[in-house]
């Protein structure tokens, strides 16, 4: 870890303890990295190992901070119903990629990226992961790949693993959510047996989420506290960040009391998310 990054983390720790507003944009991971650094035990606490059963292929794993057993354990945090609905099942893969950053001109409406740190929003505006839908656009058949971008090696190895754990859950959630928000006639069978329209169900989630601050520092990039949801990408990101927080049991956010109990103030949303993870697709 470089001296500059150490000083930056110390300063961010002081800011986090003081309760002052987190200074970075939602896509700058500086404050997130600082919090992960002083809470490294959350990785071992939230990831139950002991399985190597992986329903999706993994390639170029050398770029991943997670080994194959850890990737399998994280994927298997999702219930079987969710894994069966993931469009990774349509010949998708989990793929390691070289380091990438959010670019200086990135906005919620137009995400731009760069491989050059000199063109990055900041040295800590790293992109941990991404859901690639190019084949979906080409073939019109819903399918995705998940990319895990290499985390710069000046960041603590345990912190890199936490970043990729959260990123992998986030992207796998996208493979459940995005297809519903941008599709018609997507019917779901709730655990109760009730049949619902998938789009309407997620819009109901958005209506409930609007009553609360953004679930995470990252989702605040798309919707500021007090704003209504105005675009599907903002709803998409809020839902997948909520799924990640629910399954992992932690989230980096402004509210310190919620970081290790992410849905403490939104139990009705927890119920919506838990049901969503267990729904079955009605063919």
C-alpha cells in the first residue's frame, strides 16, 4: 500500500468518525475502501465457504480477488430459484478483466470508463465489476456475462476480496432484475403462490424505497436522498444494491448505524426482496 493511499485512508477514517458527509461521488470508492480496511473481518463473517459447486463457468480468474471456491460460495448465497432465473444461465460466464476506472466525465446518465489512472475520476474510482449485455443486444435473447475487474494491488488483499464479493452479488442481482425492468409480460409466482407482473412488482419496490435514503453510497450516485426515482437505471441500481446488502449483511452508506444492519430501517423492503429472490418464473 502506497504512503499516499495510507494517508488518504487515515483522513477518510477521521471524516467517517466525525459524522461529516462523505465527500466522494458514489462511484469513488475512497471512503468505502477506508471503511472496508477497518472492518476486514466482515468478509470471513459473511462468506460461508465449503462448496465448489458453481453453476456458471469462470474464466481469467487471475484478475479476480476471489478464488473459485469463494466465487461459488458467493453465488450460492442466492436461493436456487434466483439462480435458475439468472440470464447467466443462457451461456453466460463470470470473466476476469484488467483494471478499469470511472472516467472524469462520468455521469449517472452516461457512464464513461478508462483504463488509464490519469484519466480517472480519482485513483479510487475503480470499477469492481460489470454486467455485459452485448450479446443480448445482438441476439435479442436475454443473456449476460459478469466481469470482475482486477483491483489495484496497492489495496489490501482482504479489502480486494470484500470489493469483489459485493461486486459479484451486485452483478448477479442485475442478471435477475434488468431483464424484468426492460421486458414486457414477465410474470412471477411469489412464494405465496400469487402470480404478479414482474415490472409492477419492482415498481412497487421503488415506491417503498423512495421513502428512505439511498441504500448505499454507490446507489446515491443515481438518486440523491429525498429524490423520487426518475429513471429505470436508478431503480435497477437501488434494487441490486439492496439485494447485495441483504445477502451479505453489510453496506457502505452515510448512516453508520445501518452499515452492519443494512435494512434495519426498511423491513418492508426486506420482505419484498426476500420474496423476489424466491419467486419462480411463470413460462
